C-alpha cells in the first residue's frame, strides 16, 4: 500500500472547459475553486509525455465532500485528440456518480442543461444495502454520469 495516499481529484478533458464547468456548477452545485489554471512549459511536457502542451481550466469542489474534499478538474488543451463518446462497458474510467434526491427531476435538469439520456431509469434491490433507483446520462460533451437514489439503506 502507498503510504499517505489521499484521493485528490478526477480530471475531465473538455472541448470547451468553460461550458462544461458551467454545466457541473448549474446542475450539480459544484463550486469553482480559483484560480483558473493556465499551464504550459517543460514541467507539463515532462509530466504528461506531450510536446508543447498548454492547458486551461478550473477545479470544482464536488458536493458532499466538504471544503477540503476532492475536486473535479476540467481542462482543455490547446491541441486535443477527439474520440467518440465512451460506452459504459469500455475499459478505463467509466463514469462520475452523483446521489440525488429525485431521479426524474435530476434527469430533466441534465437534459435542460444540454446533457442527454444514455439509459432509462431502473430500480433494483441490493441485498443488505437497500433499494436503488439509477440511470446513466451524458453531460454536454458526452461524459457518462450515473444518477442514483437509495430509497432505503446507505449507498
């Protein structure tokens, strides 16, 4: 085990970081953590393995994590590779998940802010945990988000 390991952030690379920040602030109540990040130089090239990398973006404090909790880091590079949207069963990072009070209202809010449906609202009982209502949606750039509500028991 790595000594002193602490979860710090999850990074999303956006075509338009400002618009994606706006989405997560307006829909999920994430809070910007200034300053805006503008990075470039040999240190960034070395850390990322890229040549002449330049990025801009912002960290967002995630709801429920407290003032020192993990952040969602949304950046745009000056030069980016575009790939098709991922699917839930692709390898690698799969989705962000948010617990919400009302699935239907949350889905409508996502759609009203430029997101799209990926699945349909489904329910199941997880033995020993509780009843789960869940759906997968996409943010405006196609990243997968799981919305969940636990009707009984902890998540």
